[in-house]
């Protein structure tokens, strides 16, 4: 993973993109458990949960990026309002899918909870926790690329 600053991304966008990549890596395991345990509905439910998790992270980053360009007060409001709006969006999608009868609740809930929390915990190991270098920790590869330019 390269740090967000070398590719011109904002810190939050780079982290959301990294979280999405990690979601793709773990997706086969959740999809396999879903189809083995609950059939096609389990597969679709796990897939829906994975899409919602990735979408949630990406929308959160986009909201923060845009609001940070306006003002600190806009950022505060957007973070809170964006959280509520993203929860509402997920609720509407889930209720819609459930109304059609395609939602297997158990694989959906497990995938949604484990990937949200698990990906955040996994990502915390790759984020620089300093104001001097916010975002993803530089890797040896990204450091070599910086030196060569």
C-alpha cells in the first residue's frame, strides 16, 4: 500500500480506498460461508453486506473531504449528519431487500458487523498516528519511490 500523499489523494480517501481493498481480500471467505450455510440467499446477503461496508467507508471519506474544504463547523455537521444519513441509507437498502425476500439475516449481520469492525482494526495497524505524516504509513516501496523522484 502506498501512502495517500504520493497519489494525490486526501488522507481520508486514501484510507477508505485501502479499507475497500482489504474488503475485497476478505470477501471470498464471507461469500463462501454465506453460500455454504444459507445457499444463494446467504451468498447475496453476504455480498450486500460487503458492498454496504465499502460504500459506507467511501461515502464517509467523500463527506469528510468535501466538508473539510468549507469550514471546521461544516466538517462537524457533515460528520454527524453524514453518519445518520449513511445509517438511513443502509437501513432503506436492507429493508428493501428484505421486503423482496432475498435477505438471509444471519450471514448479512455477521458479515456487516465483522467486516466493519475487523477492517477498521486491521486498518489501524497501517495508519500513521501522527500529525506530521497523517494517513497511511509509508511502506518501503513508497519511500523508495519518493527517493527516486
